[in-house]
C-alpha cells in the first residue's frame, strides 16, 4: 500500500505516514507531533504545557459521536482521536457551545483532534470547557 498522501486528501498535512497499512503511523508519532507543534486551530491555540489524555484509533463514526461533529470521512474509515488538556486561548467562533461573545477571549481546558489514520492529515480540531 502506498502510504503517501495526495494533495486531494482532505485535511491539513501533519503526521508523515510511514507504516504499510492503516494506521500508517503510531501513537508515538502523534506524541512527537503534538510535542513539536502544540495545538492550534482557527480561533484557538495552546498556551503552556499540554497533556495528551487519550490517543484512540477508532472509526470516523465513533470519533464523530465522541467529538459531536462531522469528521468528513466514511463512517468505517479509521481515524486517530487525540484528546488534550491544558490551557487553550479561545478567541471566538462556534467551537465552544454556549459561550457568550462578551466572555471572549477566554481560556478553555480541553481540546481534541481527529487525524486520518491513512494520510496523517488533521481533519477536525476543537476546544471546549
């Protein structure tokens, strides 16, 4: 199997696939990526030390249910769900349900991301209280 990812693959390139099959990367690869790059999304980014609380290879469907959002892959596609704790500066947008505009910017303490287990691309990121 070709573990390279094409430019037509959804998501943001992140972890370089290097294993045959799926998953094409390991939990250690995820840890190294987070350690090197931290966490940032459209309106949220990590400040200070992050702790990875969970790395789970699961189906897109299960990850969608756990993250309460659409992953954008077929239900049976394998993804890597990463949960993080720490301080995340949130500056607005739809990522924190129930947060009022006048409360922003603020710090939230949990984040998660779903990574395509085949390509290593980050598909979805979000932060929450």
